[in-house]
């Protein structure tokens, strides 16, 4: 079974309070979500392979290490976009794919409306990004789509997860490790995470 890592850091705790707070405005919300993305990227990429290369410093030639694997960041639109810059700032060589999904408000079943990925998916570490893991339906469908493009090393980067969503992802994609900033209590009867942070897409982009 994939591991669940709750990334534990005082700065993440501090920023998560800002994100959860209903009085936080769009600008501060977007900034904090991006910053948590960057802090999480450090942990998510901890075991990426590196290889030895030669480098000439201003003083002499020496050996150094660089990433041995390509990295592709794949946000689930819309809310996933909120964490991309924070992660990309740390891994500027990463390519970015996109997958668009929205949940039917009644059935909570996701619909895929857009997908565009770089060619390097099979040999890359793919960081699938969605701040909200509620029923887990969107992530499961996105992983299906990514696997169809040949991806084998997939890591999920979330912000807040409900236990129901984590269970479903573990059952359907046991090879995918899940990294989140918080594991919340439950889903409410309209499929929102409790205590959660409300509608992440709307808070990021000022809609509704
Ligand atoms: C939200 C959120 C996740 C999804 C999680 O997207 O951003 O992608 O719901 O729910 P699930 O785990 O039950 O699938 P939404 O459908 O609201 O679209 P949006 O990001 O465009 O607002
Ligand atoms: N999507 C959100 O934006 N928030 C939730 O609580 C659940 C799904």
C-alpha cells in the first residue's frame, strides 16, 4: 500500500491556519497555498535519485550531484494550480502537465474536461497536485489518465485530505504515495472536507 505522509513542519502549521481562516482574502490565501506547496515539495522529492557529474568551480574541477530523473508537475485544474508556482520555484527544470476536472455537485462524480502532458511521463517522477482530497474521485481519475500515458512513479501532493479519500486512493492506486499537510476529520453531507478550508478553487480565484 502507498504510504501516507503528513508533512509536519511549524511553517506549514502556521500557513495552514491562514489558509483555513475564513477571513483570509484571495491574495493571502493564494500566497499561503503556494508557499505550502514549496515546503511540501522538499519532502515529496526527498528520495529522488541523483547522479554524479563533474563541475568546474572558479577554483578547480570536482564532482557534484544532479537529479537523475525528470520531474513533471501535474495540477488538477483548477485548485491544483494554486500550489504549482511554489513547487516549480524549487524544481524549475520540471515540466508541467495539466488535467482539468470538476465534480458534479449532486453526485460528486468527477468529469475530465482537459488533459495535456509532456512526452516524458514514462521516465519521470510525476507530482500530481490537488490541494483538496475529498472523496478521492478526482485524484483516482487523474491517476488513471496519467498511468495511461505511461507514468510509473506518481506522488500525490495535497493540502488537506479526508480519510474517505485517502482510503479510496489507497484501494485503487496502492502504488501511489500521498503527501498532505493535514488529515482532517471527515466529509460533510455535501462532500466538503470538515473542518477543511471551504471551496479551494473559489478562494484561490475569487469566484462565487
Ligand atoms: C475540487 C478540488 C478537487 C476536488 C476534490 O474541485 O479542487 O479537485 O474537488 O474532490 P473529490 O476528492 O471528491 O474528487 P472542483 O470539482 O470543485 O473543481 P474546481 O477546482 O475547478 O473548483
Ligand atoms: N473541494 C474543495 O474545494 N473543498 C472541499 O472541501 C472539498 C472539495
